[in-house]
C-alpha cells in the first residue's frame, strides 16, 4: 500500500471488538517500511538553485530591453 493511502477505520468507540488505540504520529527520524516519498514532501535542496535560473535570465533580458527602450534617445546622440 502506498504511503499516505486511504485506509478504513472503525467507527465504533476505541477498544470495542479488540480495536486498540495506538500513537498516530511518526517521528521525524523513524522509517516507515522504506516507502516512497509522499507527494507533499519537498524536493532536495540542491535542485532549488536551478529552479529559478531560467526565470532570472528572462527577467534580466526584459529589464535590459525596457531600459534600452526608455533610454535609447541618449544612446543615439
């Protein structure tokens, strides 16, 4: 079963018919059957630097074009 998949839970009070309450949280360092990463987990930090590189280059090119458009009269003189 995939990590975080839906499971059936009893609707009766805890302890009825042998159902016992357990701690429902998982500690940070605890491994859970070597499952795959959940969809809500963050990507590795080393890839974070490359995510915005293309956007930064496009932004700088746009800034240059806007600067040239506004100040082109001074370049032509």
